[in-house]
C-alpha cells in the first residue's frame, strides 16, 4: 500500500488532498520566493492524528512541511523536496481558558482573530499581533511578533508550553503551565522559531493579558526620520510604558492617506498607543508629547476615542496594501532587518540613500521600539532585472544590519529565503550547533527540508 492509501486509511478520504490547485496553494506563501508544491495535503484534527501522519511519512521517507495560514514571507511552506503538507486548518479548537491563571491552550490551527473573539468577552486579550490573521501554531513556529511587542513581548515571551509531534511520531509536551520552571532544557524556546524543522507543533499554551481600562492613540509627525527615531529612543529611555510605537516614512504616510482617505501630515511619523486607566494613558501621552516637542515635532495628535483609535491602527496594519496601491500590479518584496535601537536611525538613513540610488519605490514602516523595520519594495513581477535590483538591495540591507550587530530577520523568520545569511550573523560554529540539534531531533531530515540551517542550503 502506498503512502496516499495509508493516509486515507488513517484519516478520511476528503482530508487527503492531491488536487493540483490545493497542492499549489500549500506550496505558496505571501513572499516573493519561488513556490514548490507538495505531493499530498493532509488535514489532521488533533495531535493523535498528526502523530499517525508523521509515522506514515517516516515509514515512507516522505518530507513533512507544516502549513498554517500561508501568510509567511520567506518560503517557509515551499515543499522543496515534495512530500506531505500537514495543514492545521481543522485543528482549530480552543481547548482551555483560565482567566484565573491568565493562560489559554489552543490547537495549532486557531487563528489570531478567532482567539481574539473568544477572549474579548472574558476581559483578556492575546498580545502578539503580526497584522495578518495567522494561525497560532504558525506564529509560534516563526517566532512572530508585531505592533505590541514593545510592551508585551514576542511569541518567545508569550508561549508557555507546546505540544509537538517528533520525527518518530511521539507526542511531547515541552513544559508545564507553571509560571516559571528551572527543570531541564528549555524545549519550548527551542521549538518557538524552529519553523517546522524540528517537529510539528499541534497545541500551544499562551499567556493572556487583562484588557486595559483605557487606550489612547497618538500620531506625531517629524521633519526628519532622525528626529522620529530619536524621539522613540528617548521615550524608551524614560520608561514610558508605551504599548505600541510604530514608524512610517513619508512615502508610507502618503500611501496610507490615499488608500484610507486620511489627512495625516506627509512626513516621517510615529504611531503610539498607551494602555492603563484614563489618567495613566493621558499622562503617558502628555509625557511623550513633551519629548516629541523637544525633537521638533510638526504635529502631535492624540485621541481616546475608540473609533478613531481603531481607524488609525487599521490604516497602520493596512500599510502593505496601501503601499502596493502606489504602483498597481506590483508585487511587494518585503524586508525584515532589526538592529539595536541606537543604530536604527543611521541604518535607516543609509538604507534610504541606497534605496534612492536603486531607483526602486519602497515605503518604510517599522516596529521602532524593537529596532525592527521593513521595506515593501514594489517590483514588477514580470521584470527579472527589477527583481534582481530588489534582491541586491535586500542583500545590502541585511549585511548592513548584521554589521550593526543586528539580525537578518526580526520577525519574519529564515525559511529558505534567508538561510544564506545565518553563518554571517551567527558564525560557523553556531550554525553547526543548530545543525547538530536538527540532526539529533530529526535524523532523517524529514521536517521542512531546505529551511533554516539544513545542509541542503550549503
């Protein structure tokens, strides 16, 4: 009996898919890298079914590529060697919520918005917001973050425990729900950010936060990017508990204005959000305004109105689509550099100069409180020369970030798109250590081959 027939026996026939369109979709993410379709797509409903699938793949030597929502950007879901795509879409149950313990356990296919809808009536929320409606399992696998990470942390800080299926089909829980533990190696952090190369994440236990009594949003436009970044640095230095602090350059602001019919000043701009009670948020906004004024702010506007706040962040989260509208028909080539905060202004300045020289259009946004910024380089997908200029620009940007003691990826992950930069960033010995871990946990190289530190990329 072949692998497909055994999978049909283990699941239902309608949860083993071989149609060309579905296979193509499961080998394609939202990045610019070449897609690669798996041979088979399967949809388990729980950890036990996932374990059965992994055992069958191991028996037949079939590569395994985990799939969440397909919103990744560095080729994570491309089935470079074919094999089986394990889609977590039907693993979508919220298993347990404890407001008392401030944690929740979900299956890997639960999406961020689905979780938010369940948590909101309980007066709590999950803080990691990458913008896209990604799955929680995918967010854990890529070590995702987002606009609120400056205050609440990334997935690494907010994942308490994982349930994973290992290469031999064992179901392993990485940690208890205790708030802290010194018991053994930190397996949870090992799997967070592993991008499906070490095992298959099937359940995730997360920290949740109490919903703030009040939220205040603000925008501050500046004459230069340097002034905006210097303001952000000083806000952090004053320990103002800002919940969000985002940067957009003048090109991005112009795009947002046109796309969302706003009237923001077309200048480098910081977006802020403050959480607390009404008095606290007003005080935080006032203190931040004082710092901004010291750096020559052109205009500081803040609001406690919920509709205005949501409209503002809807526009910020829609920055990518707004940017693409500047050049209809273009594809967005996204970058993801992250540097120490002190190096951010100079790194962005050099990047802007490089961008101008390249002749390319690329709005800039950034999680400025984390030192993380993105270019959405707008390229003609049918113009190989233009795409190569974007690739070269990104290469220089990554090398510039690493030279500043930064990283090639702050939150999008490595996939196969950035695996070539790992040794430059970490050194040969560290990459060899990663490969040793990969070999120890997945000796046959079944899980997501060709990604992160796999030898296939040498």
